[in-house]
C-alpha cells in the first residue's frame, strides 16, 4: 500500500505514541497481534450472568440492559434539524446539567457519513464549546489522521452535552437520561457508520452492561427510530493516554473502521 507523505507522518506519530522506539529489532515480530511480554493487557473481570430466562443476545446485535431510554420525565424531542436540536438540547432537563455551565453540542462535518461519539465534555471543551479539543481530543485527531480522516470527514458529538461534576464520566442514570437526546442527534445526522469511544457511550448506545474490553472491535447494529446503524466501539483517547499499551488494540479497531468505511 502506497502512503502519501501526510499519511506516513500520521502513521509514524501513531507508532511513537504507541511506545515503538526502534525500527529494527533483533528478531522479527508482529506488533499488531502479539503484545510485548513487558506489557500487560488489563482484562475486565467476568461478570456473573444475570438471572433471566431469556436467551443470550447474538454477537452481532445490541443486548438488552438497564441503560434504557425513557427513564426521564423530560418532554419528547421534536427537533427535525440539527439547529433545532441544539436549541432544544440546551433547555433539555437533565440531572447532569449544572446551572451556568457551558453547553457543548458537536463539531466536525454534520453531513459526514461517519460519526464519532464520546462520553462527555471536559474543562477545555467547556471553555471552547467544542468536543474533543483537550489532550484526549488531540489524540483523537491523530487517531483519525492515521486512517486518513479528519474533522472535515467525520461528525463528532458526546453522549452528554454537559460536563459532569468533578469531571467524572456520566453515571448509568445520567446516561439513560441523555440517551433520547443522543438518539435524536443520530437520527437527524444520519451517519452510515458510528465509532463510539469509551465504555459509557458504547454501553448506553448498545443497551448493555458489557465492559469496553469485550465490546471493542466488534461491530453491532442498533436500531434508532426505525433505522439501523452499524456501531464499532473502541477505547476513549483519554484511556489510551493513561494506558498506552492498549493503543495496539485501538489501532486494530481503527483499521476495521477504515475498512468498513471504504466499502461505502
């Protein structure tokens, strides 16, 4: 595969961010499929199966779980355009919303076929009014660049447009309250493919309690307002900054996303 100069530079930045510090080693090795023995992959403990008589969900579809839309007394959303939704979302009654705090809606190309969905804005996102502009956002930009994408080719939003107190991730209840807003956002934007970054947004959208370690890298279909959307979960860039050894798996997810997008 021939790489352009910008693509080669992005790939090199990704390798150095992932901890690669030599171009030639003593022995050949596949860095994508076999982690270095010095690195340990954190594995999420297995959860006890729920007591239910229902059959287990298939791997290709979202499973039913307690993060369900409609657990809020908020009025139904009526917006038909992104402009209308932005105005409606700013007044939407959510417990995660704090009086006087900035509202962060979206960034990128609203007409793009690809959508990236995170969890919630941070302090820098509040200041600038855009999602993913801090250190995690800069890494997200490099991740997209590594697969020949940028903000002109994707549409970026969060599960919550409001920053939670103490800069934490949204709780399950907060995620349930935000879900109708996210559903309407997706339905209006109408992307062909969705990349969720972070466990909270993936679990909310896919209606599951399965952790991100098991969700990542597997395509799921989710139905929203009568339309089916293909969703690929991966790690949040903030997590990758704390756990750079997991960038190997994130790179595989990005390659899968690029391959599916190339199919049109």
